[in-house]
C-alpha cells in the first residue's frame, strides 16, 4: 500500500500506523454566521519507523488544517499552517489552539458562509512515512439564522417569590459570541447575553419573555411564560393571632394551680408561735 507521499508502505509501517496514528474530531458543528466556534481535536503521532534496519524516532515538524481536501498535502490551500514563515494565519479569523504533541484544536471567529465544509487536520514528521491526515474530518455547517428557544434552569412550572431561576437562550446551532437581547411582554430589557438570571424573584417579574439576536430583531424565540406567585402569609398570621389567647389561658391556669398548691400545703405553718 502507498502512503500519501507516494512511498510504498511496509506491513510493519501499516501496523504501526493503525495502532499509533489517530486524529479525534468532534461531531458535526452547526453555527450561525458571525458567531465563533471551537473545534476540539486531539491527535497521536507515530512514534518511530524502521529505516535501514534501524529504528528512527519521529518528531512532528509541521501541523496544518485544510478545508475540503482529503489529504491536505503539498500545495493544498490550508487555513492554518505552522510552517508559515510569517508566523501569521492565512486568515486571521482562524486560530490554531493546539500544539505539536497532541492537541490540534481549531477556532474560527466571525463565521462566514465560505467557512462551510469539511475540515481536516494533518501532521508531518521528520520522515515521510510518519505523515498522516485524519481523513474523517469534521463537518461545519453555517446558517444565517437558527430558531431560538428559552430553557428554564433552576425551576419548574410556577415559581414563588424569593426563589432563584435562570432563563437560557439556546439554539440548535451555535450562537457563541453573538449579541443577544431579552424582552418581557414585548419591552426591551437592559440585560443582554445568553442567560437572564433572577436571584430573588418577585411577583413583578411575571411575564412573557423572549430572546433575540441584536443584529436581527426579527429572529426571536417563542414566548416563555414566567409566573411568580406571591408568598401567602395570611394563614400564618391568623394562626399566630389565634395562638395568643390560648397562651394567655394556659398561663393563667398555671398561676391558679400554683397558688392553690401553696395555700393547701403546710409550708407557712410552724411549731413556733408567731410574734405579733
């Protein structure tokens, strides 16, 4: 079998490759234009090859990511390349977050339609037989918008005053680093971001909440009703008022019993006459 550099690979090399070289990609990613995504990635390079009857230790010399190419070799356009002499990414929106030892994570900022496609990672060693591309790759889908929805965190159903709750604005596609706005009963709130936190609910917090993208006010979630019930203290107050007469009656009865017990005892009598 031939490697991607055109060299015939031995059975020993194939066995080493099968056991030693791997690239682990994340599941397919969906994201909204303008957002930022990170593709977590790990790799394991081949440790050594047999050259002229001896074992040659391999070192990673170059790492790169390419888009929509099965091998990413030679003159294939890449989005990041560690061998770039200027030490700058081809497109500054792409950032290599990894290294040459095992982390190959890639970040893409301010997503554009042209970023849609399959991305693959490649490592190149100090010997051609150690070069390897993870051909499975990771698919990135870019959409202009994605339906938003609100998730209630920390509560369920009707809430009570004093409770804490968080409303999360979520989407099937990543909306990371996009500006989000919040609305209650159609009115814009001062809060922004993916989460709306209530640390101490009051009845005034009740209403229909929606979240939306600042750049596209038409892209809003379905309303989420938050109902906050006031704490009912009337029953407790009535019970407290009712207990007051009971306590007074019991106290009076105890005083009466004590006085009767003193009057009926010989405590105040003596064998000695009382001098007047």
